[in-house]
């Protein structure tokens, strides 16, 4: 995937710049590897760097689908910090009683829907405290931005809202979705998020290259 990206933009150093954690060694059959769909996960928080990471994921997904004809899904994950979950316990109660905050969408340009619109939030969770509702509305806005960026992506897109520690929750989603790559909007292996992921992360982790401005 990165070799194709290098060729397209005329660089030969992207692999060195972007691979923050290498792909773990795996044993699999040729048949299984050719049949497996491709899942690309992006840690997204609406920051400029996470926008760049999502853009790179969409581009790589598009090129991968053209080159291999495999189904490719791009997934954005927004993690709400532990402090909100513990401070507003009614958020946890609310999220346990609805369908998981995950919205698969194919052909996004034909059907763009916010994760949870503000009126819907107010209608289905009138018991939420004002601060709790504000946390969910902010998360909704952030994931809606990710889905808006996906309008030009003519493929499968999903979004996830998670509560907890970012490293732990990203690992859970990666394992749940059998992800091939996790994209994070940072440039260094010394970034706190990369350090939190640990050395035994189940897929390759890519950052954004220094030659691309966010």
C-alpha cells in the first residue's frame, strides 16, 4: 500500500516516515490472505492531523480496491476519555441501552447521516444530565465530520464512539474488526498515543509523513 503511495507522489521515504509500529508477524495461508477483506482504522478526533490521517486512509483504500479488487472498509474511531465516563455515569447507562454507536455506511456519497443527530439524542435520552448530553453531542459532531469527509469515498465507511483509555479502546476496535492498519495523526514513535499502544499491537500503525502538511 505504501509503495503505491510513494510511487504516486514521487517519494521513496514514506515507509520510513510513516511506519510507527510494524506489522506483527503472522502465519496465514495464501487462500486466506487473498480472500480477507481490508479494514483500515483511523483514530479520529477532528484535529487537523487526524483529518490528514483520514485522507491518507481514504486514498490508500481507493488505490487498494483498484489494485486488488478486494472489499475495503475505512473506519473512524473517536475515544471519549475515561474522565467523562466516570464523571457522568448516565452516559454509560445510556450507551448500554441503545445499538452500539457504530454506523456502517456503504456508498456514503448517496447516504450521509450523522451518527446521532442532536434532536434524536434529546428524544431518546431525556434523562441525561446537561453535561452528559453535551459530551455525546460533541462526539456526534466529531464523528459527523468524519462521515462528511467520507462523502467522496465510494466504498464502505463505519464510525465508532468508544469510552475509556485511547490505547485500550483502539486496540479493542482493531481486534474486533481484524484491522490491517491503524492510522494515527502523529509523526513520531515517541508520541504518547504510540507509547500507549505498546509493542505488541495487533496490526501495523501508520502516522502521517513530514512531507504532507495537515
